[in-house]
C-alpha cells in the first residue's frame, strides 16, 4: 500500500449555513442567495483564517450540477473573486456527482503531493432550492446512468435506487430491526444537528424523532421501502478548507496546532454502467475504506470519529458495514447499542451528517473534511466530541451516485 | 353518441368567469387525459372557451396553463406511466411540459359564439340571471350540434323552465359546481322528469371523471345548497334586525356574524359568506327563489338596500375579498356596513365590538374553532360537548346560537319534506361538502 510521500494538513475550515426546508427562515417563495454568494462566503471565511493568503498556490471548486441548478458553469473562475490572491493562479472545478466535494479535496492533495502546490483553497458548493423537487430529481438523476436507467426510473430517481437497496437489505437481514435502526440513525442525525447552528435541522423541535422516523413507507405517496425521513433534504450551502504541505502551512502563517494531518487520501471508482452485484452491500465504499485504513495503518477500532455519507439512512447502515465497524447484516445492533451516538465509542456524523446538517451535494465532501479538522483542533464548539489516544483517527466517506465515486480521508491531530 | 364522443367537441359559455374558469380547467384536464389515452390517438379534441372579453379570455388561458402545470407536477408518477412508450420523453420536466402542451392544444378561446360551432356538449356558467341564460343559450343553440347536451351551472333556476323555454326536450341538466369548481368536491346535479336518461347517466359519469361527489337535487328553485344557504342568511339578518330593536345595526350584525362562526363552529361567519358569494349573487338567487316560491318570505330589504348602493362583496381579480356587508383588510374583517348611517363602522375592541363581545358572553370551556377541529378525527365528540354546553348556557351567544341551530335544522328538514332533497343525508352532504360545515344541519345537537 502506498503511503503519502509527504505530509498534508487541513486547516481554515468554514461552512455557510446549510439552507433549505427545515430552517425557520426558509420560505420557498422568498428570494434566496445564489450560488456565487455561497462560494464567496465560504471561501472568504476560510481565507480570513490565514495570515498570508498570498501563499495560496491553487484553488479547486467541487460542484455537481450548477450548470443546471443555477445555469452557471465555470465555477473555478469565481475563486479569484473570493480571493484576489488566486488571480492568474491555477483554479478548476471538479465533478463526481455527490462525491464532487471529496474529489476537490483529492485534487488539492494531488497538487501538493506532486509538488505543484504547497497550499490549495478547496470550496465545495451546491445550491439546489432553485427548482421544485420533481425537477431537482431530474437533475440529480444525472448521477445515475442516464441512457440505461433514467427512462424506466422513478419520479424520485435516487431515493428509489436506495429504497430498492433497503428492500434488498430487509429481505436478506430482516426488516423490523433494520427499520428501527434507520429510525435511530435519523434521530441521532437530528439530535446532533440541534447542537449545530449552521445545520438545516438546527431548528427541528420534534419531541420524538424516533417515532416520526418509524412512519411506515408508502409506495403510493413516495416509495416502497423508505419514507421521507430516511432521506437527506434539498440543501443550499458551501464549505471551504485549505490543504497545505508543512511548508505551505508555514507560508500561510497557520500554526500546526490549528491544523489536522491527513493520514490517508483514498479514491475508488465503481462502474456506472453496471448495477451492484449485491444491493445489500456497498462494494466501492468497502474498497475505498479498506484502502484508506491501510494507507493510514489503522483498523476500524482505531476510529474515534466518523463522517459517513448518509444521503439515506440505509446508506449510513451499509457504510458502517462496508467500513468494517459492523459485520454484514449487523449494523442495526451496532446502532441500537448506541455505539454511533454523540457519546458513543465512535461518534458518527457529530454535526448532523447529510440528514441533519444538510446535503448541498457538491459541498458535502469538503464539509466532512472541514468538520474533521474542527474536531481534531478542538474547535467544534457544541459539537465537539472527545477523540482520545485509544481511537485517534477521524475518517470520512463521501459517495457520488449509487456507490460509484468514492472518496475517503483519514485525519489525526497534529 | 356517448359521453366521450361528445367531449371531443365541448364548449364552456362564460368561460372566463369565476365558475366558468374552474369548469374550463376541469374539462381541460379531462380532455387532455382522453387525448393522451390509447383511445384518443389520432382524434382531434376541442374545448371552445367562449366569453365576451378578449382580455378575460387571455387571463383564462394563463390561469389554465398555470393550474394544469401544477397538476402535472403533482402527478409526475402517472405521467411517467402515461409516457412510458415515448422514447423522446425521459425526464420529469420533459413529461410535464409535454402534458401541458397537449392540454393547451385542445383550447379554442373565442369571443364569438361561432367558436362553439358543432359542440356536442355545452357547459353554461354565466351570471345567475334566468333571462340572460335563456337568451344566451337560445343563441348558442344556433351554433352547436342540434343534438347537443346542455349542462347549466345554475344554483337556483329551475331546470324544467329552461328546458321548456329553450325547447330542449330533456337535453339539459343542472350541473351545479361549488366555488371554486377546481377545488370543491361537491356537485349538485339537478334533473327533471323530462331529463333524458342517458344524459342523467352521463352527468354522473362525468362528475366521477372530474373527481366530484354528486348529490342529486330535485328541480325546485334554490335546490339544496342555496335552499339552505339563502334561508340561513335571511335568518341571520332577521335575527340581527330583532336584536337591534330599532337601535344600531353594527353591533347586531357583528354579533350574528360571530355567533355563526364561533358558536356554530363554522369556517366563516354568515355575513362573510354572503360577501364571499357576493351580495348581488345572493340577491339574484333570492329573487329567483321568490319568483318560483312566492309568499314564503324570500325577500330581504337589507340585501336590496346594499345591492342598490353597490355594496356587493365578491372577489377582486387577484382573489382577495371585496368589501360587502363587512369591510376587509388583508383578508380580515375590520368594519361592518350600517345601512342607516350609509357607511361602515370600524370594529373597536375597546369600544362597541368589545361591548358586543361582553354581551355575547364567553364561549364554552374547551371551545375549539372550526380550523382546529376540521382535521380532528374526534371532532364529533368535541362538537357534542360544545353544543351540550350551549344548551344549558344562559349567555346571549349561546341562546342566539341555539336559535340559529334550530332554524338551520328546520330549513334542512323542510328541504326534505318539500321534496327538494331525497333525504336528510343528502342535505347534510351538501352542507358538509359544499360549505365545509363540520356537521349537517339535520342533527341531534339541538337537544
């Protein structure tokens, strides 16, 4: 297994509010900030955390579908507007569906590892509330295999793919405990989000989210195997983080104690043109997790914090099994035993995850890295979990499409 | 010729009006559905939209387009099935646009009656004026298929009279939609002994296709809905007259409006409902009923005075309420019209309205308004408790409410006794479905 040929650090994390239904101030008919506003807010907030922005060598934007959601492509060229020091320096936008944010961080890491850069600004962004849900579903379906899957697909294309995965999982491992564990996942996401003022579910006041999430799925109204609480919502938001070499950190004027170190940088691609062999497993997720853990020289039991791509509750369960924290079919007892809770042995999605914090698709991979940096530098405020020496690593899984583009990072404190 | 064949060439007369536009929308959806079905392939569907104003027709097309669009968005699942064989339509958005385009393509707006040429089924929704309807339908008859069926959206005018005067030989039924037609589930269908059996059958089928619940009514002026509403309104105005005892109108009207809304747990007060329907429409219906049912006290000076002074209520083009018996600001009533002063008297919680509220007395403990009960599965229990508290209360509000409740029940029972409705259940169905009352007028709450 390859090791990182030099040290890479993450610093200067920043998030906008993740906005959309659920936030008190959200009203579908009221005007909202556009994509440019989000890019600028996150990027400026990040850059303001370094003493010398002139040390930034490159910029990367992770974004999935701004060309359709916002009629705006060419997002790399907006970075010099956010940070004048990037003018005439390399900037680009990368895309890998909902894994776009993770890919942007990969692109930054590659630039540093190839000695082409010592400090790279990474911004992830998506603004999706520009269209109604049924049109948003069309746009997001671009993460699937359009020519093969879309015509016969459901109105809500992606939720349907994961509803089918849930159905296959129920069939293989039993429905009752799985449904309870999915409700537990939802409830933990909401409870964690209530500690995070920037989360889309921050204002959620449901006195019994576990009961709410047990609402029986209804194929006539939505889907056969999952309900709306099993799904992340439609979100607008951006996150930013700066990646730097040791030299880059010094040039930026950022203290090592304000940065976290990457122990692993991993990316795997599945085959878009093929269906999964076993819908009750996430094969590509398993591949990327094992690659990342191997690079870090870590075991699942060394993880003290996890950022999982829970676009749907079932995806969260499947990811726990793919990482190896739970045996296949055993994610439900793992969750119901409280192991993933905020005060559990390995807290999962401490700021709310995709279901609680929100899922501006292109932002999510960057948001996960930013949150791990905040946690490992002790700056996570009310969301801060204790990461002790026994489990020193934080790990993220960012997924594009139906287990197709996978990005995983392992970080530790400096 | 069956219903589907007739619908291939249909016309709405008075299409841009309040009722006509809703009927036009319902038919547009139905014709689009037929056109896109396997049976509709290769056929031409046309829905003539006839009205006097080009501008109003233009507005109608915009309204229909936006509503059909919304409907298509809310039924994309069905569209995905409908367009399963259309390889060129893949995304939700493409199917929605295609459906809207197909629906709009059936519309033939015109200010000329000739636009309805050859129509085999005619929906008439002009103002509630018998002479106007007769004159217009007489002219329409010159253009449409000689064997056409007529569905008239009257809420009060006897169908038998129209049939005779227009010499239609049973080719007309009353097809009384409730306002707004696109939303309200209820449809009162009025037939006479001369109505063609196949038309009666087709009317029931069409109502079902349009998603309506049919309550049959017999051919007596006012039918069930207005038979109750008009008399209910007259009771409230009469009670206010007695309440004021020659004194101020404002307090008495205010009290009756509040009693009918809060004490009777209705969606809105009776005066607000008259304003919503329109004072002029109320008066027209009253005149029709009085003409066909003379010497039954179906007359009201108060309403005549308001109508003559152009205090008419009804809605603005944007749907907001116009001033009528009450004055409205941002949808809330803020003043009441006093016919003796010739002006509105502003509500004054620290003055006369506060005093009127004090005189009415408190609502029973645990009172919950219509809005709170409408989705409550146990609303019947709540209503029973509410009315049994009213029965033993000595407050003025409770006494007025009980008198009102008994009058409403008597009106309902008379509709059955006089043969307007076939059963108490039909009367209650009209009031609960068409007027959104939580309970029918024929009930046990009077004790």
